[in-house]
């Protein structure tokens, strides 16, 4: 039986604070579709975390959150600028194109999953003509797919360049908790002009829920109908909202992300393979040939070879120092 | 503060058996996206309930389940036959059209939400020509939107007429538990040729989860990719599967639906307004003028005027005899 | 061999002025995709006809023109208000839903294809909530599908009611020439706030071309890309534009529509069956039982039973008084 | 006033044989939407050219033809394999994604626009899992975007590799006439298992019309409805069909493509810049720095810098030896 501990940060169960909140808000009838008090309270907590006015909605997956909101930012004959290794570009089975009815994705390069500013400005300077899908939005990911965290000023520069050209800015925050644990200020997002944030719940340690945060007034228009139409308006909405109360009221959202990041650093420090990307969040990416990876899997640890060819180890709220030690021992044995 | 007890069967929380199962399967890492043992076990239980081979997947809402699967049964330039009051036709904000890229819905009449056989055969006999969207699938709902249950032979006749013309058959089973509690045999569905069932979890008493049951081999092709592409492939899939183990292993799924139906009968028996549809499941639909409805709401009970003009009272696993008595008292006072 | 003369106004070939213009502008190279001088000249003529600033584009079918432009006026989770017998609602095989990615159509009643003002205001007053697709645009058809023409003030009242609620207004002008021949002022459209007009070429007597006229500034955004993305940006655009020069410079567009309308009046005057709708444009709609229709077809005249159950006779620029007399004779024989 | 002679093969008008046929078939009424005799006769000629049973339809643009048919070969959660420089991948503003509701395009490399067989088999061997869009069809282009023509055996090898894995095969034949003029046998397509061909009319010298040729029985299902739904079913279909009668009955389709190819060879022979791709069809692609291109344009000749960085010169049926000499003279002056 393979151990999946480091295969992804979504292999973990839910943190105790989430399970407690689910139970706490289970009693009695509640209005459906987000009109309940649990949803309001969770939304208030998220607005507080981000220090911003926003409409907050909860969806069951990050892919849905990203695809639905990107579709609100670009018409089908337009495009989204995204890092070439971003989740929306590589790991959502074309969901943005489906929700966006064929909306384009224009890929941009950049080290460790961070978009290169010069590549962005190059794309923004390309002429707008009818034979290609001109971008009208930029999506950023923080922390990135490769476990790096944008310095605040870098993210501001990218968002600023896009806004200056009239584009909207979207942030995939599936691992924003890990970025915040590294020092990123969540209150900076609204201030720098991010229009929509998809705030990760599952990877932060919740049962399935992601928060869609609409800063921009325009995209709020009939967003409830957009959710329903897109198959993302859950009737018993309290169960998508309660985990956020559990995570945010207790401080566990930030605290447990700090733990996950620390586990990644512990693993990186002991890693007998070359670590490729900065270890700033909860992932460690290493160079490992196929034979070695096979030995690791044969020894009972399932991990993925990632899109850039590295082998990826992800930590989560549930990763224990003992598990890190156990896999480290195996890694040393096969190195 | 309005009481929502009878506003819908989705205003209830989750039954204890569901909450227990969520907690039971929370520990330790698990493979994501449905490749975990909890998902397999829940799928096995559902296959057992239906006595059929099938691929089983879990999604977060019935609208998503219906829309995704209808899109698998008809091309965009084709159509779905549906009751004119069905959820897919009236209450999903066009989601079938969105997932089906403009797939048509051809509405059929019939008393109490049950499609009239003659209307179906009439539609099937309409010539197939390029200026309209010819139907390639039939969707049925059991129990219906109006609280009626199809007699087994009636459902077989409708499915048979559709299959004879080469159409696929889809069943919206958001309230199949209530139909089963009324005597409908869930094992009959596969035998009568239903191709896809969307089996309701939320209205049966779960946290958000609906089971998509694919009997037909053809529609299983890359259904995982279809789910992901449609924003419905949840990473921590165990939390969508565990409730089914809680409901089905214990027998609570059937037992609690019997309770809900019994509560509806109790309410109907005491109802001082004309009951319009057969009370065979968990809803009671009555004639009530607007002024009376306003008095009921002013007395603290929120209920909906439904699409057919009746006022709807829904019971659930959580409805108590005391609540029925309480609202009955108010109803008598305002009658 | 059946005669199709009265089956539709699209069974006719192209008028001489169109064929002459196609030949006239065929010589030499020309820039593609609408950047040529023929396209500019045709657009100028249309702007002159309508006395308005507008972006003008040419597409190959009215269905494409309607579907593409309606998609520019409503998001997928919103809807279009349309007459229940309108072409977009009944005769485009779901094309608006396809181009609009599931955009809804809300049908409105009204005699002779003209939307009833009270029905419109009723729909506009319906609450905007997330479980249905709220309308954001109104589409009108002039002349209507039933050969009636809106009095100017009626059309203004409908457009005004929609604009007052923030909706956009679209006009299907497949037979605007016939409405103008009846006295409707084409210069009134922009003044009354119509945002998009699809101006009919084929039914007016051209080879395949329809003019998409964008009065509204907002919808012009990247409309070229929208056309290309929607498969409607033709490379050799001059051949879609030249017919308009042929029709408009010569005055044939209006003159030949007057002829078509006159032929319809001649036919109606001699018609031995009950004429159902006002004969204000180029169609005559009569009550005729199935046996009689069969006799007419057996006598060699193919005409359609229309969506309202009447039998439809359409005249065009190519209809001759002799053909009207010939069919009249047959009609009298079978009556 | 810039000369567009070599900017594209779509800047030319229509050949005399096309104009003659348009006039020839203009008289009298004809059934609409392709049910007319002109459409049947043109279809027969195309079936004869290809020596195959097929359903033939006519659409107004190649982008529409490609996008509509690719959507018939892959579900939205699946993908199409295409050359990275193919028209569908680079020059259709995302139309395949729009008609295919987010269908993916997986790009493959290969010299001169011809897909590399090893790259194809590599893509076919990639595991089929739910997190990416697995390909179910291959699209080929002959002649390629870079003026090369596939040797028959190479095309057979590619089609065969795809068919062996159960994929469907699509051919973009916008310039098939030029490939045939180079020696490619059009009768080989059906024999090698191509399922759908989009046969180019515009670039061959017609007014706007492309022939969609459906060899595969399965994709013919309700293709008329698919056309209408996709905005591509033209009422006066005779005008889309007649050009094919003009081109094919006379032999002008092949003869004029031979002329275009000969003009390209004449230009290449005299070209003072490095010719990059094989000159096997009607295009010449050369290395030219930006300053030189500017001088060429300043001298009155508008040509495009193409997606691979070369400067492209296209010849057509209308290109004269005198024009080739004239541009050659300028090219020598600026070299």
C-alpha cells in the first residue's frame, strides 16, 4: 500500500478546526444557496483577512473557481495571460476554455512559476487584431506551482502593468495561505488592484471549499446566476462556508500553513537530491532520474514527476516531522 | 427571524450518520480525485443499492450532475426531452444549455410532474429536420417536482418509448430516496434501460454530494476528464463519498426518507387548504391566495409559491412532528 | 417538379443589381477580412440609409448574424426576451444558445408576431434572482415572422421600456426592406435606441449576405475577433459587401421590396382562403386544412404550414404577377 | 496605394469560371438550405474528384469549416492534435475552441508545416488521464501553411498512426488544389481513412465557399442541424455551390492551381533573399530583416511577416507573370 503523504497537499484530510465547525453549524434549518448566516459570517471573516470590500462565494473546487471567474473577465474571443506552468494552463483539463466558451490562454514564461515582467509587457505590446485572441485579463498564482512566493513588489509590478493596459487581474490563491506564511500580506491584494481572488480551502486543510472573492464591482453582476448556471451554486451552502469559520476564527488557517512550510524546509534541508526551486512555501522540487523515482515508489512512497520534469514533494497541515524523517531515510537509501 | 423548516428539503443540515462518516474517514492521507478507497466503497454501496454495474462519481450539486450528464447524451445541435416543470427546465438557470453548449430542451406536459406518454410519443414522432434541435435523450424525474412518484410501469413505458426510438434515458433522482420510500424499486432502473442516474444526496440528508451513476458504457468514456473540464472533479473526493457510506451502510438513506414522506402525509392530513398534487413523497402543494401566503410569512414561516402557482411545503429527514404541528396551527389560524 | 415560388422569400435568386455589383468589384487584388474599399463603401451606404454612426460587418446568414450579436448582448447566465414565434426562438436550431453558450430565451406573446407591450413589462418586472436567467436584452423583428409591420410608435414603446430597465435592444431586420416599403422609417432605429440591427440581404434579393450594424459603442469591442472566432469573418469580404452597393446605390433595395409587398397584396386580394394576419409586408398567411394543402402541393405548388398552423405564402423581388395569377387559379380550384 | 497582390491568396477576386456559374444558376426559384439541384450537382462533382461516397456541405469560410467539423470529432473535454503552425492553432482566433466548447489543441512540431511522425506517436503514447484533454482526432493540412506538400506516403503514415489508436482524421484542404497541382492524388484521401475534409474554395479562386466533405458515416448525423446551429446553413445555398460547378466542370480548379504554383516557382527562382521552405505549392517564404521589409512596403508592396518569422509571398490564380516581374524588380532593388 503506497503512502501518499507527499504526493500532494490535497491528500490530507481536514484539520480539526474544520471538522468542528462543520458539526457546530449543522443544527437546524438554514436558507439555501448562500443566503444563510453561516455564509455571511464566513464571508465577513474573509473580507477581514483581506481588509477589503468584496462579494464572497464558495465553490467545491479550485478548477471551478478559476474557470468560472476567468470566464467573467474575458469574452470567448479574448484571452487570459497565464504562466505557462500555471494550474489553469496545464492542469485543469481545459476548464477555463469550457467555462469561457473557447477563451484563449496565452502562456508566459518565468522562473519558478513567477511570470517574467518583460514577457508580460511583451505580450501586452502585441498588436490587437482580429486574427488572434487578445488578452483582457492576467492570472497570477501565489504561492506558485513550484513552491515559490512572489515578493510583494514583483506582484504589484505585474498587476500594475496589466491594469495600466486595461486588463483585469485574477489571482489563483490555491496556496495563498502558504504565501502568507512566508510573509506575503493578504491585505495587499485589493490595494494592488486584484479584481478576483480564488482563495484556496482544500490545500489549506479544509474539506472541499474554495472561496471566490470578487473585489471588482463589475464582475459581481448576477454572480449568483453565474454560479448556478455553471453548476457551482450548492444548496446547503453552510457546509462550504463553515470550514472558513473554523480556519479563520481560530487562526489555524495561517498557523497550519506555517507548519506546512516548515515541514517543506525540513525536508529540503535533508534532501539528498538537488533542490531546483526556492523552498518558500510547502513544496520541494528536486532533480531525480526515472530509475531513482521508481526505487522511491517501490519503497512505498508515491510522488509525482511534475510538468517541469522535477519530482515534487508536497507538505500540508497534516505532514508530521516523523513522516518527513521517514521519507528522508528512504531518499538517502536510494540516492 | 423566519423559520425555513418547510421552505425546501435542502434547508436541513446533515443527518448524524453523514456527520459520523465524514469524521470516520478523515484520518490519514488518501489519493485524490476519486482514486481513494472511500470513493470505491461508496460506489460499491450505490451499485448494490441499484443492483447494477455502473461507474459512480460524486459532484457537489444536482444541477451540476444533471447538466454534465445531459451534455454527455446530446450534442449541442440536439435536444433533451423534459417535463415542462422539471428542475432542468425551470430551476437551473440554464445550466443544461451551458454544459451542453446550447443543447435544447423540449418541454413536455403531464400531471403532477409526470410526463404524459402521449405527449412523449408525439414529440418522438415529429420529423427530424435541420431547423430545430431533434431530441436524443429523455430526462425523467422521480419523485417529481410536485411530490408525485411514477408507478414503475409508467416509468418503464416512458423509458421504453424513448429507447425504442434510439434515445438515451436520464433520471434526475434528487428525491429518489423519497420515491423508494413510497415503494419504487431502485433496482428497476438499470433493468428498464436508464442510462444515467443522478442520485440525490443533499435532499436525502447529506452534506453537499450527489452521485452520478453511469450505467451506459458509452458515456463513461473519459468521464473523469469531463468532470474536471466541467469544474466538478474535487481533489479531496473522500468527503463527497463518505456521506454515502454513512447513509447506505446504516440504512438511514431509506429510513429517513420514509420519515420525511410520513411528515408530509401528516401535514397534508391536517392541511386546511386544498392539496393539489398526490402526496406520495415529501412535499405538499396547496392552493393559497397571495394574501393568505403573506399572513403565513408574517407569522414567521417562509415557504415558496411554486412554478405551478401552488404553495409548496417540503419535509425532510429533519422535520419533526412538532414542527408539523406548529405550522399546522398557524395554517389553521390564517385559513 | 414542384414550384417553390411562394415557399419562402429565400427561394429567389439574386436581383440583377446584385449580380452586376459582384461582377463590377471582382477585378484586382483587395485587402481581406473587410479592410477593403468595397466593404467601406457598402458600410457607408448602410450608415446613410440608417442616418447613424455604426460599425457595419457582413455575415453569410441571418442566423449567424442574430446569434453572434445576441451573444454580445447577454452573458451565458442571462437571457434574451423574444417573441415566442420569432426566428431566433423557433427557427435557428438553437444557434443563439450555441453562440451565447447557453444564454436563455424568454418568450413573449403578441398578435401577428409583434410583442405585446404588457407582456414585455411583465417580464421586466419579474424579480432578478439567481435561479433563472434574467433578461438583459430584447430582440424585436420588423417586419415580423407573420408579415406584419410594427407601427413606429409601438416599436419605440417596446424599445423604450427595455432601455428604461437597462436592457439592450436588438432588431432582427431580415425583412426590414419590406417594413420600410410599408412606411417604416429606417432612420428611426438609431434614434429610438436600437443597439444592434441585423439587416437582411438574402430576403431582400441578394446573394448570401446580411449586414450586422453595431450602433452601440460597447458591443463594437473586438467585433472583428468575435466574427473570426464565430466562424463569420470571410476573407474575400468584398463579395459580401458588393451586393449592398448594388442594392442601395440603385434604390433597388427599397423598390424591389415595394414590389414584393405589392405581390403579397395582390395574392391576398385574390385569396379564396381566410387571411389570418395583416398583409403589411411580403407574406400572406391563411387558414387551410391539411387535405386542401395536400391538394395544393399535388397541384405542384410547395408551400409550408407555418409554426402558428397557418399556411404561408411568401413573395419576393422575383415574384411575378403571372405567378401570383397562376397560384391563385390553383387555389381557387382546390378551395 | 499599397499593392496586395502577394499578401495572400485570398486577395484575388473570383476566377471567370466562378462568376459565370453564379450567373448561370441564378435564374428561377430553388429550394433553400442545400436541397436544391445546384447543391446536388456540385456535391456530385466533388465526390467525383475525391472518388468517394461523402456528404458534402458548403460553408462561407475555412475557419467555420474547420471549427465546425473538429467539434464533431472531439468532445469538449478531449483534444485535437495539430501542427503548431497550423491555421486552426494559430490563425482562427480560437474558433475551434469556441465551436468545440473548450476542446483542446495539442500542438505538434515538424518542418515546413508537416507534422513529424515521431512527435505524433509520442503524443499518442502519452497516458490518458483525467487532468488533461486527451486527443481524439488529428488534423492535417495539405498543402501546409508554409507552402510544402505532404508526400502521399507521409500523409498515409500520419493518418494510419492516428487511426490505429482510434483517433479520427481531419484534413484542412484550404490549399488542396495547390497540393494536387504538385502531384498529390485527391482520390487517396478517402482510401487512407481521412474522416473529414474541408476543401478550399476561396484560395482556389472562388467567391466565398468552402466544401465540407464528410466521408465518415458517424459524423454525418444531423450535420444539417449542426450547420444551422453553428450559423453556417445558408438559405440561398445555390450561391455556395455554383462556384464548384464552375471550377470543377471546366477543370479550372486544377489548372489555375497549377498556374499559381508556377508563379510561386517563378518568384522563388528570381528571389534575391534566402528561401526558407520548399516551394511546392503557391507560397514563397524568405528570410528578410525588418528594415528590408519596411523598404519593400515603402515601395508599395504589402506582404506579411509570418508566424515563423519569415516573410511570406503568396501567389494565386490571378497572379500574373508581370506582377512577379514587377515585385522581383523591387526586391532586387532593396536587397
